[in-house]
């Protein structure tokens, strides 16, 4: 397996992997593949990584730019998806490690909305004062890269379809 930057020829496989993986999550909206496509169309996708094995995409991670309160320069991770038949084989971990290594070079830190039990292994923690609409705070996680832990609303790119003021 190798981790690399997405290419246009990967887009159909990425859509399939993301759609199949997200079907397993009760909190998934079913629009995750469309969000990725909108991020690309808006020029907001800063990082698109695929896990490839024998020419097939088996995992995907997207990262875009986020603002926390008035502070820009944060990497927003999501979605992270692994084809269901390949769960628990280290693919998600490899994608996350590669993404964090790249984001460390150009961001103040990384932020995401996800399972604290899974993302804690990478250093993500729920931050007092982080919000995303009505999302429960325990699912809003940040990993500052040497900076103070952030506080405030996590502003997503418009592709996510959130109605955020500010």
C-alpha cells in the first residue's frame, strides 16, 4: 500500500470508497462524497490523499482550510474513509499520519469533527470552547502544532453546507 496525492483519475474510486465507508456511520449525512467534490470545485481542498493498493483506492483523506474564531490557518480534516473490507488494517492510521506530517508544514494545527476514541491516538483532544453549530463539544477535536489550544467556532468552507455566521 502507498499513500499519495489524489489525481483526477482517482475521483470515481474516491467517491465509491467514501460513500461505502460513510454508510456504516450513524452520524454520516450521505453527502460526504459530494462535499469532497464541492471542495475541489471551490478550490478549498488543500490536501487529498489516497491509500492505493494494486492500482485500487482503498482509503481517502481530505483536508481543507478552517478558521477558528478569528484565527485562520488551521487544517480541517474530513472526511477520512477506508473501504469497509479493509477496516482495522492500518489504512486510516497511515492516511492520518501522512496528512498530519504535511499539515504541520503549513498550518497552526488540525481540527476535525469525529470520534474522540479514534482520533485521540493521533493527539487530538476536545477543546473547551470549540464549537460547530449544535454539534456536541466532545466530538470537536483539535491538535495544535505548538500553538495554544484554540477556542471559538470552527468555520468550515462553504462546501460543507453549514450555515455559519462570521
